[in-house]
């Protein structure tokens, strides 16, 4: 359910360029997770589809604390040439000072976001159940939350890319 090959994919599409399966546009799958979650929701969901998105949207808009693990993953992304419009900042007193994030402990963005999985996603799933939702409602809302708080391990479309902007140096 995470991703599928593009419609134009073929068995021998990498024959002349084997590296294309690891780098570039041909290495990218078509996201399927959201479509799979929507299909499950259509069959079993009780709550409005829109309601399931609200907790993840709130986290993305209001910001959240970033874990050292996630910061490390972001540094790997930056090292590999990542780019974007996500603002990521951190408190230098909490970490070793080797990472490229400074000034605060909160991450926030209007376009994209990164954070840590600290149990809020589980609480969101329980909240969906307590509102009369089906287990599928809880699964969809929890997965959407995980897409916000732990994009390297989960999220809509799967994948493990991150897009980061340093507020201190204004670089992406």
C-alpha cells in the first residue's frame, strides 16, 4: 500500500542505466498509502474524512518538539543534498551542538514539517475512537499524524525523504 511503480514502468527500464533505479526521477514510486487508507475508510470509516486530517494539520501548523533521532535523520538528508521550505530549529543546550539547528526547540512550517513520534499519534487514534469512529478512522488519523511527526519512517506515500530549511543560515 505504500507505493507502486509508475504506469510507464517496464521490466527492462533500467537496462541501459542501472543507477537510475537508485537516483533520479525513475527511482521514485507513485504514492499509494493515502489511496489505500481512503479505500479502507470508504468501507469501514464512521467519521468524516476531513476530521481524520485535523490533528495532523494542527501539528504541522502549530509546530512541535524535534527529537535528536529526527535531527540526525535531517542532517543525513542535508548531507545528501536535501532542499526545501521546512523551518527546523532546536535548543543547542539539549544536544551536542554538531547539528545545524539553532535557537529554539520547536519546528513549524506552512508548507511542510518534521517532528518526533512521542505518543500524540496514539492519542489521536484513541480520540477518533472516542468520537464514535471505527478502527479504520483511528488508523487513518494515526497514519496521517505519523506522516507529520516521523516522516522518515512513515507517512502518506511512504518514502524517506526530508526537506529542510535552516532558519539561522536561511539555507535549504
